[in-house]
C-alpha cells in the first residue's frame, strides 16, 4: 500500500559516482601507462636519437602550455568550492575561465604541430623517412600519438565542462547534487596529470 | 547516505598548490639545463612525481576522501610502478 504512495525518486549517490569516475580514470592510466612504457623502452634503446629529435621541440611553448593547464586545473578545482558555497555566478565564471584556458592550450598545440608540418615532420612524411634515423622516427611517432591523444582528452574534457556549465546554469547541478561537476573536475585533473609527465619526457631532453 | 556536504576547500589552499606546481615546473626546466648526465631524466621525473602527488592530493581531493579511495588509487599507481620496474629489469639484464 505504502509503496504506491511513494513518488518515484531519481537515484543519486555521490560516492558511487566518484568511485565510478576513479575506476574510469584507472582505465585511462592503463591507456597512457602503456604508451609511457613503450616510450621509456624505445628511449632506453635509442638514447642519442631521442636526444637529437627532442631538439626540434619548442620548450617555451611546452612550458607555456604547462602553466596554462596548471592554472586551469586550479580554476576548475575552485569552481567545486564555489558550488558548495552556493555561489552560482562565481562557479560559472571559473568554469568559463577553465574552458578559455583549455582552448588556448589547443590553439598553442595547433601552432606547435603546424610548425612541425612546415618542417616536413609528420608521421610517414618523406622528409622524416629520408633525413632521420629509426630512433628519431620513433620519437616523432610517439610525440604525435601521445600529445595527439592528450589533445583529444582536452577536447573531451571541454565537452564535459560545457555540460557541467549548462547544468549548473539550470540549477540541476547544485550544492546538493555536485557529482557531475566533481567528476568533470577529476577528468580535467587527469588530463593535467598526464601532461605533467608528457612535458618533461618530450620537451625537457637536453 | 553519502550525499552529506563534504569539506569545502578554501581558495588559499588551491592558490598555494598552484604556486608550488609552477615553482616545481620552472625548477624542472632549470635542472635539466644543468649538465647532470644520465641523472637529468631522473631529476625531471622526480619533479613530475612530486607535482602529480600535489594534483592528486589537493586538486583531486584525495586528502579529503575516505581511506579506501586513497588505498585504491595508491594500489593502482603502485602496480603501474612495479610493471615499469619489471620491464626495465628485463631490458637492463638482457644478454
């Protein structure tokens, strides 16, 4: 009898959402972790070639992108705090800043890759195959795959943040139902975490 | 129920963590420009590990999470570390 009187409640469990997100992050670690192992083995086998090939990369643009990602990680982390404080305007502003920083990162990446293409360096290019050694070809292959996959994660992260902005704006993500924003934050920090290792491994070989 | 309010991290903590992360980034750029030979990679990776620890602890809120979530994350990273060690034990001692 009583059951029929109960209204349908939408199931919401913040802790379960968080565990689910962490499990997903572990699969991401498997994906990037595998690539990091491939990188480290090839670098171990071709130390000079990796050294030489890394000279082609622009440390300054890599450093700028590192700073951009670190700051954007802070702004999205702050937005989870402002949501708890019921400051909707501040939350939306901080998320907006995060999106802008993510887009700036991608624009930098576009120019960085563009410069490589101008020098005739892209996977399978004639210049790469004729003028570079096997180890250098491996370096650039890994460079394009790993930074490309990372950039793809940035794009996905931005889409998730767009959803979070929309839901915060509508009020369906609020201080009592923050899981979507919390998980968007976790994903964005994961992208930051991966870059923290990509930066020294590709840009800081001297 | 797990929907109770959790710890609100003050802005000050995030700003301090960001300053530390930026300092470590510039320190790692600085340290690789010094000739340390084969220790250069090790130095850069140690800085990256400290940075990732800060991101996991403060930005990803592990400091304020329940112990079993910390244990889960720690376990997964430990396994990844072991896989790297085993891979290199293989490559270093190949005939």
